[in-house]
C-alpha cells in the first residue's frame, strides 16, 4: 500500500500536476519512492490534492477545451485534449485508491467511503441549513 501511495504521489502530483500547472514534464520513475515516511507521505498527498483544487479553480473554459502538450518519459512529444488528459489523471488515481481499499478490506479493516454519490450527498446535507433537514 505504501508503494501504491508513493506511486500516486509521483504520478498525480509530481508528474501530471507539473505538466498541467507548470507546463513541464519531469523525468521520474513511476515506481520511485519519493516519500518514505508515512506521515509525510500523507501530508504531501493532502497538500497535493489542495494544490489541484486551487489550480482547477483558475482554469477557464477555453483552457479546459484546449490541448495539453507534454513529453513522455522517453522524450516523445504528446498532445492530448486537455480535459481528457485531466480525466485520465483522476481516473488513474481512483483505480489505485480502489486497490488500496481492496487490500485494506482483505486485511479486515474498515475503509473510508470513496463513493462519489455519497460524497455529493454529504456536501448537500452540509450545505442545507439544520432547520430545513
């Protein structure tokens, strides 16, 4: 699980975020352990998620409908539809979070709720004044 979380840190934050936010393509091994300390890894993943939120809020519709040009790890130039590439990043992360929850479940642990509809329902309930519930 630690390796999968490090992979998320590398792929989602150190690689793809830099491509989207900074227009650079770092050369990183996807299986690199860039954070060995569990508490620091957690903090970096949380900080990385906050950075994505801040970045997303600043993107215009034109940017979202445009293209993303970057270099693959082998140096090959790639241009993809911006929103499709962004969807890939979050879909990829969802896949690995699912792997982690499956591993935790197999080990007999209760997992956090990851269902998007559950999250939306919680947000709607929190936004509804107490007296209207």
